[in-house]
C-alpha cells in the first residue's frame, strides 16, 4: 500500500488521500471523526497526507522527527497558496 500512496502522491496529494480512504483504514486510525480529514482534504492536503502516513510509520503516533515532516508538508501547502495568489496578481 505504501508504494501506491507514494505514486499517487506524486500525481496529487488529494488523489493519494482518496485512495487511502477507499482502500485502507489509515485515516480512521490516525484521525478521529470526519471533520478534520474533510477540511484537510480541501485546504491542507499535503499536511493531512503527511500526518496520516507518519501515523502509520510508528504505531505510537506522530512524534519526534515525524513532526518535522508534517511541518514541512504544512510549509509546502502554505507556499502553494502563496504562489497561487502571487500568480493571480500578475
């Protein structure tokens, strides 16, 4: 499953999240409820994907260096929004 997630993430993080939702229970194990995954799917897809994958790497949860990877994914999400708004202005 992990290799497919990596392949789909190269195409789109939303596509990877969709296939994780359909073919596994990773999102259900990592995040309780449905509100946070839905908001993450639409607004912070890289961050949501990184959190879910890091949760699967360590069964104790996201800790240590895993938070650095999640924070980097957050920076990528924010940078993509900044790049989009900058290209709209020009």
